[in-house]
């Protein structure tokens, strides 16, 4: 009885082994990849970046080798580590790729720099944000990552030195902001919810969230930063950069075009202003959403709407 059972178990083992061999033979790897193999791949990728190459370089090589950036990093990493099947020098391959593809938009700007970097550079050089992004991308494509980082760093340093980023005097005159749609009883205010970054139209009263300071921007002589006594001098009225670009927020003050507000006197309604920003342009005005409650703010297409006519009343 025991001999029969043993023979049966042996046949089952052979069957399982044969099935596993069939899977391996067919190239089906159902077993998890060993940790050592995973770490080896990471070492290859690390070799690429540790040699001073950027993501833009990987994009250039990927275009030349007709693969994706990750595959290019692995191939280049193996060349750096001296794999016999991957001869040559990465620097030579990259130089050839740049000669062929520079200026063709191969590199992805956002992989190396943020939108705020482009905004800072645009203000520093007094150029449009898209032009600043193109300039940085061009430097990346020609292999000047260090130079691109240098000019962005200089832009931020210049921004810090500018007095437009310095704290506003606590003695500066404040103003309340109302509009013709909601009337003089509703003031632009901050929602006191702990985050304190949302704006609303609320009943006017002796509230610090309704006491706005307009601080002129030296770099943009006809624009202002808007801060409140409630959130302090380091929080500015800004536009949320989410593609729609119509929502408002109180954000940390910085060299951002969404914080540069222009007050344009209205020819139709004396004593009122339209409020626009450098970010959303002259065609988008600060407005009230007409939803019954009429307390939510938005950036809307400028038109002859009472919610876009603002009154600035200076505090005594």
C-alpha cells in the first residue's frame, strides 16, 4: 500500500515539474521576479542619473533609439556599467541625438521644472510665461540643464530681493471691496474655516478678513497684490492654476502672475473698477456666481455685468 502511494506521489511530482517546465519553455514567467533582479534594474537606472544625465537626456536617447524614456535609461545605464552587449559611450550617443533632434520639441519641460519656475523666469526677464517655458526647454534639449537651473535660481533670488515680496506695513491703509450686484451690504471676505484660503461675499462688518490692502507691484507698475489683515501679509489673493483658471484662493505670496491684480476704472459706472489679473488676462474679470446665494467668486468673461463692477471703500 505504501509503495503504491509513493509511486503515485512520484508521478504527481513529475507532472507538476513537467507543467512548470512547459511554462518556462513557453516564456511564461508566473513566478515573482527575484528581489535581486529588481534591485539590479534599479542600479542600472541609478547609474544613468548618477552620471549627471537628466530626464530630457533620456527623452533624447529614447527618440534616437525608438524606445521609451525608461528603456533608454536602462540601455544607457548598461553602457555606463560596461555591459558587453551594450558597447559605446552614452555621451557620444547623446551628442548625436542632440544634433539630430534639438529644437524639435523632444524634451518635456515639465519633467525638469515646475510651472512656478517658468512664472518666476518670465517675471525676471519680463517675457510671457510660455516664452520662458520654451527658453528652458531649448536649454534642456541642448544639454544645458545646469544653465537652465541657474537662470531659474537667479529669478527666485531676484524675486526675494524685490520689495514687492517684503511685508506690507501694518499701518498701510485698508479697504473694503463691494460690488454693484450684491450691494454695499456684502463685502469680499475670507471664510474662517481653519484653512482660511477661500474667499466669499459676506455681510459687511468689522472683520479683519474684509480689510484688504492693495500693495503696488514694482515690476508691474499698474498692478497690485491683495492681502487681508486676517490672513496676513504673506497670503495673497490668487488664481488656482487648474486648467479652468476661474477659482480664487488665498495663497502664499510669491512671484506669480495670478497675484498681480489690475484695477481698471469703469467708464459706465463712476467710482467702480473691474479687477483682472496678469495670469488670466484682460478678458477675465472678478465676478459673482449668480446662483441664488450670490456669495461665490469666480473669474468670468468680462461683460456688462453688475457683479464685475467693484467699489473700493477706504477705511477711515
